[in-house]
C-alpha cells in the first residue's frame, strides 16, 4: 500500500492530509487562533472540588475551567513547588478530597480538547512523546505498543530499552509503533532527550505561576511527522518553504530515514488539488454519502452519539434480496471506517446495517468493519451485530470532529436541521392576532414576516386572513422583512 502526506500551509491555518492509494483517509487541521491543547502541560490551580462527582475543576488559564477526575490523579497531594509528590501505590481510585484541595497548585496535562460547552479533560499522569518512545515520569517499567504484533520484535525492543533503564531510576517508557526495527542506539538517544526535557520542564514548572503553560506540543506539521509518519509513508510533500525546512530539521535529528522523503512542493496547482482533497473535504461535511453500488449512508452527529444508517438505494443486485443486502452492507462497512477517520467522529457510534438473516453474513460484515478500522490511529471498540442489524461501537474522541472545526450551527434552524413551514408560521400569526385583539385597543394591525410567509398569506391563506379582519373589525396590513428567517414574524399594533 502506498501512502503519502500532503501539508498545506496558509497564513493562519495548517492542514495535513493522509492519502492511501490515492484516496484521502484522514485530515488534520490547526488554526493559529485555535491550536489544539492535547498534550500541553499546565501549572493549574484547583478552583472547585466536587466530592459527588469525584472530580475537580482546575483553572489552567483558559476561558473555561478544565475537568480533572479522581481516576486521572496520580499523586496524593501537591508539593510546594506545584509539582506532584510521589504516586499513589494503590489499585483503586482514591477519594477526590484526599487528592486535591481547593486553591491548591497542580501540574496537569490535557487529555481532551474543550468540546462544545465542556472544558478540557486533564490528567496528572504526564506523558511526553518522542519519535520512538513515550516517557512517563510517574510510571514504571517498559511497555510495548499493541500495534507491534510480532512477538520476537516485541521482545527485542523490550530488551533493548531495558539496557538503558536503571532499576532505581524514576519513570517508565512505552515503546511506540514507529520503533519497530529501531536500533538500541536510537532508543537510547530518545531516552536521553526525554529525560533532559522532563528536567527542564520541572524547573520551569517550579518557577511558573498558576494558570501558566509549562510545555506546548509541537505544531501540526512536525507533529504529523512524529505521530503519523511510519515506514509505510512513501513521501511527505509540503507547500511552504519555512515549514519544509523545520520538518526536515526535525527529521534529520529524530528520524533520519525520513529526511529524503520530505519534499518541498512547488507545483502551479494547489497541493490539495492533487488528489481532489478539497472536494473530499466538502463531501465529508454532507449528511449523505453515496456508495458505488447505488446504496448510500446517512450520518447524523448529535451531542450524545453519532448514528449511521445504511440504505440499498438504487442497488437492486443480481441474485437474491439477502445477497443484495449483504453486498451493500459489506461495501458500507469499508466506507464507514473511512468516513469515521476522515470526519474524526468519536464517542458512541451506532451503525444501523440493513437487516441480514444469515449469521455468517453478519459475521463477515463485522469482520470487514474491524479490518477496515485497523489502520485507524484512534482507539476503537466494536460490539457484535444485534438481531436488528445494529452495531454499537466507540471511538476515542480527543479533538473536535471535522464538521465542528469547519462549521457552525445554521443560524436559521440553530442546528436542529429543520425550520417551521410557511403554513405553520401563518397559523401562529393568526393565533397571535386573535390573542392581541382580545387584550389591546388598536386601529390596525401590521404583520412583519419572511417573503414566503407573506406570499402564502396573500394566496392560500387569503380567505382566512379576510375572516380575521371581519372578526377583529380592523384592517390587517402585511409587510415583507428581508432580514427575517422563515419562522420569524412580528404582529405590530398601530
């Protein structure tokens, strides 16, 4: 499989696209005025402790206070310098009141960006990543990424990392997927870098004021190199000279094998036009996703969950109905996996596959979904297919979905997805006229409304309007307001 990363840089925005076999699979976006906070480390101050929720709200200098649950706290108290004391050596979550106190200072790392009306999610289990390793200052031992499946390679990496870890040394390490095939010297270099970085970070945290940023993660372009690029990526193309130089310098230091694969793009066409990426981004914002067979998917993203409905559409198949449904569901499973990555949908996801009678068909569709999600960087869990054809799954959500990053709720329907019909609005106007005519004295009435509503009042509802004039004994004037939405109106007494 061929894979390529395209990086597009504009004055206030950086975008990176992961393309596999010429098809866009994932989009990463970062804006100058709204950079992601994940992995940033702050010196915070506990503003409120909530025993009933076993959580605390922490002020880290953002607009909204951040959320810290007791299960995400590694220490029993906070030292005078704002750094954690020794970790809690228990297997159970301690009571929040024994872990933090209101007004106390605490070193925290962002687990999840602020989402919607929720503040950032925090942890005191600080982790600092490098190219091959993740350093856990308050952890112990050596872990190996589950994505490295070869048992011999897992054992080799564990032994190589153990060579450089002193038994009495604080902290632990996780060997990342990118370390597959890495030399012991490369692992040693990463360890030295991470230990030095942590020492500098601790010194800075000791001097910092509460609400201060202590450590900020790398910018998107470099972060993509560190987290996304692997041996399977053939080329990285960048359309900005300064960004290309920074990425090349990072690669030369931490991943020399990738240096020659990072290219500066200087073509006349915009870099995202190479694989029709701009069109794919637009399509990813649509509710309906067509399938090649003629079927289609419907995506509905709500506050609680995302639902996906599979439909056969125009696909009639060539054999039995069961075969047609099975083929549609198979195609849908692959398309859904891609859309989840592309749209960055997370949390609870319910997939309504078309009902299948045969157990073997259900098994194969589930298998196709699981296989298609193997390349997903976000952790996911999939349940079995229910008798109704529903699949419940979760996908780790750490940042906003592509839709929430690029769009805002419709000002007309305010995100509901519908507006009142002109007929409904006309009847509401009639009721308002009757209500006001019973309460107040007036010479005439003026109705201000959207053009489509006024036209309906003059056409289909003209007889009803005439009856109202007779009933009230007063004339009713109509006036179009260009700035009104379809369900907006005013009844003015004159």
